[in-house]
């Protein structure tokens, strides 16, 4: 029976993939220019990320990583200086974007050259690094716009081929299901029911770390030596996953695991914690600086380029270091302190290590105090308040909406702004009940305004990725709307750009349900999240909000102006509304009006206002004076 199933499965495989090969040849014959151009554009977009990663290493403090960053920067610069490859030039010309693409390559190459000169001459490089990051953002937007043109041009022609491919793959999958199930069952029986080693490493990483750290503590207490825990996290790994897909991300993590193990002694323990986090336990440490040298060695090992398929990827990492018994004597205590130190390394600029210190422990104590205070505030809610920042229609000058912003009136600290406590709420899952309260209050207030005559006043509420992953966001919003009696079309939820890529299936399903209800969806802080047009096309989105960091210097910085213009162009291609936030001067207002933005908000229009002040703002609003 088993032989028959194997034969059937192999036959199905040959038939299925033989047919796929035929259709693939047909597809290549019909679509090869566009497919080649898309592949070329996607490959070249990676240069933007590589040059930024190399630049950050080049301006770091660690000598080995610094030199590797400079070498990688030179290599990326050479690719940029050569200009767009021939295939990319051809499709850019067909799309009318040849000049834009060539200019993007040249501008990013010049920025890389400026940074190299600053580094090599030991001049301050922070300004050059910021300029390069802005040029890289513009470069990304330009390549994404080109990819969008290619996809739109070939979408209809590819539909039939894709449908046939899916059907054939499904057929082969059904016929092979029995074979695969038997194969897995046989392997598990032969291995005594144990999972494959890669899955074992991923699922048992934390258990391995806890066991190794506990053993190291026991031996260090007997010998009087130190034991070190290095807890690390790959910087901006999410951007790699977003750009290249989870398969490339998993392959990269496998190489990271191998490289870390190769860099350590046999007596040291290396544990992959799942995702992009890793840990190293070192025994027999004589001095704290010995652990620092190990961290430098790990960072240098990770700074070397990774060859993943036909991609060359550059990464950095942030590492937190704790020592037994100097920073703690219990496993959970050391893990907690190492986590704090690791995030401190990230906040300090990434691609570095950070020892646990008394100052960090004090910050941890303050953090815990804020978390406990926030728990109490949620129970009483009289400490929490929503304020509302007006949004104005650029053309008519009418008040068309407000953004609900949270304020916490702490009994001892006074008014605490969201940037100080929202991240803590997300890390502890307090964001779920907090977000529920915000939605309820905002919907209730919107209905009160509607009944008072402001019938077209839309209220926007920020929703975090943690709320979305919690799984009951639609039910929470439905409950808030029902309780307030508010029509869903007067509620808008704002998501950050990065949220779209965290769980594509969940996000899309959630947004589609909200859209079916009539709730509007906008993407906040657009241009800073390293996403792409492919994500925007997948989701039912109504508006993009240009991040305030681009608006701030839009009248003085050509890069910011170009990025803002590119975002507006992309939004128009996707038939989306555009909101310019952070407008603070008449010159900025005139500029975003000229770009074609639909709505503006910022201090020029109004600061966030309490409820009573919003009513007064509506009364005194003079469209001609404001817009």
C-alpha cells in the first residue's frame, strides 16, 4: 500500500510540475520583459537598505564592525555609481520614470560618498547619516512606484496564468497529501516522536537558556568567578521580512544561528529564542570587560554580509549584558536586567552592546512604577482624558474631523504624554483595556457632537498592533459604536505603516470587516515604516497620513519635499486621500496645498483641545484666516 501511495504521489508530482513548466514557459514567453524588470527593480531596491545598514555600522564605535561597515558602504556605493542596470532602465523608460530612477541612484550614491568622506576624514558624520537615510527613503519610494507601474500593467494578463497555476498546485497538493502524511508519520516514529532539530531549537530555545544559565550560576557560585548572559536582538529584522518575505527571513536566521555558534567556544551556550532574538551564556568570566570583548566579537561576526539565495544582506544587532552575581543572583532577575540593557542598546542607536547599570535599573524602577500607576488609572479612569486635534479640509477650510489623543493626569507626575506610557502599555498588554476605553469615549463624544449639529465631524482613533493581534478589535469597535449609537462612517481608525506587515492575514481580515461596517481606515506616519506598495494594495485603506518628520522641513529640505511629493503621487495612484500632519507654518500649509493634500492638521490649525475648547474652536473657525 505504501509503495502504491508513493508511486501515485510521484506521478502526481511529475504531472503537476510538468504542466506547471509548460505554463511557466508560456508565461515567460508572454511576460518575460515585465517579469525581468520587476525582478531587477526588486533586487535594486535592496541597495537602499544595504547602504543604510552599512552606514550605521561605519559610524559606530566598535572598530571591527566600523571597518566592515566602511567596506560594505564602498561596495554599495560602487553599485549605485554604476547607475540602474539595463533591464531597469528599459522598464523605467517605458513607464516614463527613467529620469526619476537615474536621479534616485545618483542622489543616493552622492549621499553615500559624502558619508564615506566624513568617516574617512574623522569629521562628524551624524548629519551625513541623516541625509543618507532620507535619500534612501526617497530611493525606496521611487523603486516602489516603478514596481507598482509594472504590476498594474501586467495584472490582467497574469490573472489567467495564476489561476491555472493555483489549480494545478492544489491538485498536486491533494494527491501528495497522503504521501506527505505517511512520510512525516514514519519519520516521527523512527525518531521516537521527536520534532526536527530546527523546530526543536526554536521551541526549546528558552528552556535551553534557562537550564544553561541556572547551571552557570551554580558553577560560578562555587568557583567564585563570574557568569555572563548576553541577550541580543537583530536590528530592523522586520524590514528584511517585509521586503523579502518570511522564507528569506528564516534562511537568514539559520545562518545567524550558525555564525553565532561558530564564533563561540564549545563550552558556551548559544540559544535562539524564536524570532530574531538570541542569547549566549558564558562561564568562567574573570572581568566584566571580558564579556564586552565577546559582545564585540559577536557584533563583528554578524556585520559580515550574509549570502541568502541571490541576495546579499547586511544586518546589525543590539546586545544587553548582565553578570552574575553583580547584576542579580536569580535566573529571572538576570533575564529581566539583560532585556532592559538590550533595549537600552537599541535606544542608543543599535549595532552596539550595553552593560546593565545602576541608571538602567533606576529607569526600570520608574518603568514599573508607571505601569502600576497606569493599572490604577484604568480602574478609576478619572485620571484619563481624551483631547482632540482638528483636521481642516485644504480647499474649503471646513472642520472635517478630529484626532482623539490620550492624556494621563498622574496624581504625582502631572500630565503624562502618550510617548511616555503607550509603549509600556503595549509591552504589558494594558493597551487592550486602554484602547477599549479610548474607543468607547471617542465614539460617545462623536455622537454628542453629531447631535449638537456637527453632523460631518469624523473622529479618528489610533489603534496599536497589539490591539489588532489580540483578536477582538472588530467586536470592541462594534460595541463602542453600538453603545454610543454612532454611525460607523463617522469613525476612522489609524494604524501605523509597520502594522500592515506584522500578520498580513489577520490584518487584512480585520480591515475588511471594518470596511464592510463602514468604518474608515488610514495609515499613520506613512513613509517611516519600510513597507511597500504591495502591502498597500492588499488592504482596504482610505487615506495616508504623511509623517510629520517630512513636513517639518518640507520647505527647506529638497529630500523631504521629494518624499512628500512621492507619497502624494502614490496615494493618487491608489485613489487614497492624503493627510498632512504636523503643519506648523503658513509656508508648510501652502506647500502641502500645492502638493494636492486633502486634509491638514497641526499647530498652525490648532493644538489638541479638550472637549469644551473644540466647541469654541468650531464657533470661531474662520476658513479664510486658517486656510
